[in-house]
C-alpha cells in the first residue's frame, strides 16, 4: 500500500469494489441540505439503540449517489447498506470522513488534553492533510501470519493463517458491551480467509479459534501493522509544556458533524 492524504486522494476509494477485472474506485454524494439534516436526525430518532458505525452507514446510504462500481441512485437503502457492510472498513471510514469534508469543510476542532501537564486546549485539525493508506491497482491485500502454537480445525494442525483487512460489518455490530478481548477474537475470525496456505470456503466461527495469547496477538498486530484507509490518530504539541499529544479523531456523528470542538477521544 501507499500513503497519501485526503487532499491528494479526493473521491477515490482506498481499495474499491471489484467489477470484473477492474476496481470501481470513485464515489460521490448529493449535497447536504436542510431537508437532509432532518432526515438524518430522524434516522437516529427511529433507532435509539443503533451503534455509531451502523448510524454512519445509514447516513452514508442516504447521501451516496455513487460508490465504487455501484450506481447507488438505482439501489434501495437496504441494498446500499449491504454494499457498505461487505466493504473493507478502510474504504467506509474514508467515505465517512469525505462526507464530512463535503458537508462542512476541512477544519475540525478537537478538544485535547496533555497527559503530562493536564493542560486542555483546542486544536484545529486539517482533514485534507489526514493521511490514509491506499492499495495499488490489483494489489492483493492478504498476508500470511505464522502461528507459534497453532490450533486444531477439523483435525488439521493449523500453523499459518491468511488474513485480509477487516470489513465494515465488524464495526457495525460493535457495542459498548463488547470488551476488547471479544472484539479481538471477532476481528481475527473475520480476517482469517485461509489456513495453512489454503483458502477457506467460509469464515471460521469464533468458537474455532482456540488460540494462545501470543498467537492471538500476532494476528492482531498483523491487522494493525498496515491498515487500509485513514490513519485516525492526531498528533500535536502541548502549547504549555511542549509534550507530544496523541489522540484519536472522534468520528462519531455528534462529534464529527458538529461546529463545536469535539471531546477527548482515545489515545
């Protein structure tokens, strides 16, 4: 993969939707007007228990007119949602950030706190300069991970797994009740697309992953090592003590599509 910025990439997906021998990569939105503002808020009013990623999918399905090789103007909202759920998460995160840029511009105010001196300050991030990893045309994003201990799957001693980037559906189902361990196992199960060099006909169930801690961490590290799409960490220096402040960009709707400075996110 290659590194670029939102300003340089424009409306081209990081990976795209396969269509025959090519990948459709362009995407486009209709303008966000007052009627759309009411429509988006009505989606949340009807679905108070919706996860942040599922709400983002609903909003993007409302605004997208083109996405990869698909003409969204000819599809129902449900069909659009299915396209997004099956896509690589990096493409969907990129689309979400680009929707915010199209609707509100590149300046995004963040409320930061220095962990060294506890100084709080507002930092204006430039979304156009936000970096993202994009795939070359025809690039195979799968990678093999060697397991030190392995696991048994239907009588086979699995010593290597092939993994692919995570799909957006993983984030759509992520709720506050899912702890980090559950999420790590779920991500590994979704990412594994082959064992011992052979492709899998269907994803492994989570119950099949009887992994040791070090093997689970090896898969998690491989997934994090070269992530497709946006790099969501913002870095700035504290104006009081000069320490480096690193914070995740708050991408949930209330923070990301507000004119107010967003609250503190994860480190």
